[in-house]
């Protein structure tokens, strides 16, 4: 009987430690853009950068003049690599596959079914000329 309880305990332990949902894998990111180029290409202070990260990058100039960057891959069903689309305001983005919304100021979920924050990258300003996004 003790053996049976041990087996049940191990089964419960392993089934509760299954694959993490909404996991966006780490891939190397090191992207640079000049402030001039950002100003030219950004729409509503939002720049979309393909071919970096998992779903591309979204770089946002915040209202206080700083910058934040996220992976465009939605955290809702990330295996689908559904790319968030910035809304007209430049303050939120929408996952067109699920309808989830995220803040573009801090990546937090704003509308279900989103529950997890967008994958965030580090942003630094080099020499007041270049924006560097990396992990």
C-alpha cells in the first residue's frame, strides 16, 4: 500500500510540473536603430522590427521620452507566434488571433485572454544617438 501512495505522489508531482504555458523561448537579440531612423520609421511612437526575437520587436517611445521594447509574439498561445499589432493610439496592442490586448508602455495584459506580460527586452540609449535593444 505504501508503494502505491509513493507512485501516486510521484505522478501528481510530475503532472503538476508539466510544460509551462505561454512560454516564449529566449533567442539572442541585439538590435540597434538611430534616433533619426526611429523618428522616420515609427508610427505613433511605435517601431516594428521584423526578423528579431521570436515574432519581431516592437520598440516604443514612452510619453516621458524613454524607450521600451517587447517581442511581438503574443503570450496567448505563443506556439502560434501570433504577432501583436499596435492600436492607433500607440499605447496598446492587440493579438489578432485571440483578441487579447497588451499595454505598450509596460507589456501588461489589458484584456482577456491575456494573462502574462509581453516578453521584455533591455533598452539603452548609446551616446544619445542609438537605441540598443538586447537581452
